[in-house]
C-alpha cells in the first residue's frame, strides 16, 4: 500500500518508550499515514536504522519487516548486497510532499517503475 513504508528521525517519544530516543533514525511499516510530515508509531513496530543507510534504501525492506525473526539477518544481508554494489535499488523518483497527488496518479496509472519517494 502506498505510504506504508516510513523512515525518519525521531522528534519525540512517549514516556513508556524504552529503546528509542529523540534524534534516533528509525523505520517502520505502518498501515496508513506514511505521507504525513509526522507520524505516531508504536515502538514495537520501529526498527533502528544505522547511520550509514540512506532513508531511500528502507523502501526495499517492508516485506521482511513483517517477520521479525527474519528481519535482522535479512536486513544485514540486504545492506551487504547494497554496499557491495550487487543490489541496486530502483528509485523511480523523489518528490516533495506537495507533489503527492501527482505521485498517486503515477501509481494508479501504473506509470511508475521502482519506488517513488516522498520527502517533506
């Protein structure tokens, strides 16, 4: 579903949050709301994102994020393939949030090849 993959830097955390702090990089797979500038996400669905990994690369990860037991191993393997150049992500375009309507039209019309990324 478009808008279900999110990644960013935490700007606030709830009082019961244990693993994440403000300023940490993280990614998650959510049901909806990924096009928003900010999102409240349950800590259990967040995964820390290493400093060297561009946010754009997280779009390759949602399917393995559904199975936590496979995630860490798969994530490390995937990063290894990207870092070695064996895997190149197909980024169809990077757009501002103001262009979300146009991006949605591209997706609905099946005119996009690769991931389309919206940035604030």
